[in-house]
C-alpha cells in the first residue's frame, strides 16, 4: 500500500491538525530546561534525565522528536546537541526565547485555546469563560502565574526591541521617551541605549513597576530613567516627546482601545509622536502570523490585531493621525502617529 503524497493536501491538513504536538514538545523542552542542560555540549538521554529529573525513556523519546523538528541533533553514539534553533531555548543567551516558549505552555494558554469554539460562537474571550475572570484580573490574583507571564513577555519584547529600534532609525532631538505598559522596560532600554541624549519613563501597573525598575537599573540606565506606577485607563505621564506602546493596543476591543489612546493623546504635547509596535494584518490570503495572533487575542482578551485602515480609524477617533507604518520583523510593524492637525 502506497503512502500519501507528503506534499499533498491530505498530508498538509494532517500536519496542521497535529501541529499542537510539536508545539507542546518544544514548550515542555523549555519547561524542563533541556537546552540549559546541553549548553556545555552533547549528552545522552540518561545524563540529561539525571540532570533534569525527567523519566529516562520518556525523555529519550522527547529528544528524538525534537531532533526530528530541528531543535536538536543526534550523533552516532546517541548523544544529543543543540542546533542553532535549540540554542534559543537556553536562558543565558542573547535573544533567549526560553521563557517566551515556556509561557505558551502555561494552563492559561492551553485551556483557553481549548475553548476556541466558545470565542467563535460568541465573539468573546475563551479565557474569561474558562477561568471566570479577564486575563489581567486573573494574573493580579495569582502572582506566580503573573511572574511567568511577564517573564515570557519580556523575552519576546527583548528580542524584538533591537529590530524595532533599527526600523526607527535616528531619533535625534527626542528628550523624553515614555514607555506605556512597557513591562520590564526592554524596548525603552533599547531606545535609550541607541539615543544617549534621551531620558525615559517606564509607566506600568504597581505590581510590575518594581521589576521594571530593577531591570532598567541592571541595564545601567537608572540615571537616565524612572518608573511610574499607575493605570493607563485613568491617566499617563504627560510632557513626553515620544510615547511608546508595544503590543498594548491589541489587548483591547475598539471602545477600550479608543479610551486608552485618548488618554495618551491628552498627555501628548503638540510636537510629540506616538509609536505603536503591533502586528498589522495584511490584505489578501497570503500566510501571515498576524492573522493567527488575531485569533490569540480573541481567545485571551477579546482583543484584536488590526489592518492599517482599522488603525487609521481608531487613532482618528482619539484625535491622532497615522503618519506612516514601518515594517520591523515578519510579524511586527511600527505605526507612527501624531496629534491630528499637528506638524
């Protein structure tokens, strides 16, 4: 009996349907710290099991699967080593994705995505239906889950920050940079390092602000930055020359996003600019991670990714005009806006 065509529609659909197998394997690898256990070179499954507390035979099977996915590679004597992709699962390398990948394996993600049908039927967050609270309210109640969430967010933000700063180019003349909802300050730190004459304000919720302050100090930026705690649905720091919002607006539906942007506009001097770092949904049917991110926002928070025109309309409702859109990475764009009617 012949096998299905590996490039045919049946095989392609099967790979899509089974995609969560590979995702879970990589997430569990991150949770067990397998890449950290291989940082010094190849090891056998038994050696790695002893170091990580995993079941030896089960770990051998996981390592074999990860090698098939290109995360690891094996040698003739059955030892496993990291590939360039696997190196990114180490916690001690620049641009590490370990915490980001591990975060995607948390119950908050898996149980919510398991209820995707609820979101499609109702247009509302599956997370809220499963956990009985909105995501950010849930995290406020469970500090350990919140710490893992923000660590994962920080890992993704740090990796994207360099490409965002490169897309922005020279920010000469900017004196004060205000990062709204900037987590641990990865983007703000990158902007300040690229612009030695600038000062920065990180604005975050009280439960996140302390960690942000420590992170900026560890980056050597304590003298050029400060951290303010507050709720951006109430007010944001006024008087900045440049306002940053990375992956913030997509958390909210149009009415909440317009309210948030209205607060930012009220704080902005006439000359100021606002930079939104988001995934702009492209037109047409071409593959785009933004389209899957859009579903993720629906599932988790009843938020959404938006097209360029949708951002234009949303910004206009808050008294802001979209000036340009700069591509930064395959799934990250920088939207520059300014007060409507300004220069």
